[in-house]
C-alpha cells in the first residue's frame, strides 16, 4: 500500500506520543498514514534495568510483555486511523553482545548516553536495508517522512534518526521526542548535535482538535502509561506538537 505519510517510530509508543495529533489530522483529511516501529521485540533480560522494566510493566517475561505491547500499538494506530508496521528489531534494553550473556548497554545510563555501541553497527545496517525496502515500495516520492529528533539521547532514538536521515535525506520532518522535549537543555543539546538549530524551520502544530483522539490512542499503551506519566508526560503533549523541517 502507498502512504501519504510514514511515521518512523523507535519504540512501540513514540510516534503516537510525539506525533499522534499529526497522524490524526492527516487521516482526518483523508490521507493515508503508516506508523513504522523499528524496535518491537525483546530478548531474555540480562541487566537489572531490563528485569526492572518487565516488573514495572506487571508482566511475567519479556516475550509476553512485548507481544502485549505490539497489540497495544496496533490498537493505538487503529484509534488514529493509521496502519502499522513492526520491523522486529530488539530494544536496546535487551540487546546483548554475541555471547548473549553480557549486555550491549549495561544500564539506562549507557542507553541514554546518546553513544551508539560499535556492536550496533550491523543492526544499523539492517535497519537501513529495511527502511530502503519500505522506501522502494513508495512510488510517490512526495511521501512525508516523520521521525524523531532524538531529544533525551536514547540510543534507539538516535539510531532511528540517523538511519532515517540517511535513507530519506532532506525529506524528513523531525518531531520533538515526548516526554524528553520538556527539558530545554536536552532539546537545545540535541538540536545542535543534529545540526538542526540553524538548518531547520520549527513548526508548532496546534493539535487541540485531535487531542481527545490522541489521548485515547496513548491510553492504549496500558503497560507503559504509568511509567510515561512518571517520566513527565504532560497536558501540553496532547494539544501542541513541535516539528523541525530542513530549510529548502
Ligand atoms: Zn522511545
């Protein structure tokens, strides 16, 4: 199927949290949208943080949790009238070295460092190949590509940003990552790192009209909602979204 817009989401919730109002606006206007999520699987946890994540989500194991999360995402996309694709890559919290017993990122500190492990090189290549296939299926080259700016420095968000940037150069519209965008220092840091500060136009989208639909979509992520609220999800995230586009 051909789409007017693709929303390339690192995790199962990011596109809806950061750009759900825009998804709803497009589908309301009769445009077709697809949420493509990159990291949609987990492996057996080997770190304390990975075990903690499963426990906080009130689930028995990683496999059950992620199958539940994929289902939640399917429902959320449906609420916004969008299609969905799950690319099936493993979340950073669960990635290991080839021996499978040592973590690639030992704790959240490394995950939110913005520094991509050299051992993720092959993964990045596989993601680029996957995105290229999706691109090749889009015969209409005017397709709009929405993707994360990478605020907050989560390695999966940075990887998604860099891969999208490579496969869709100059074509992407970057969203401010919710809930990290409300930290001004993190936002400015990321804008300068991504060379977006002077090279882009900032667009604030008033998505008030779609805020109820967005709220209903976000509520589909039942296993994550408490953690998201704790991390700073706020009312403004429902009625105003901010994007950056390259200056032509
Ligand atoms: Zn995320």
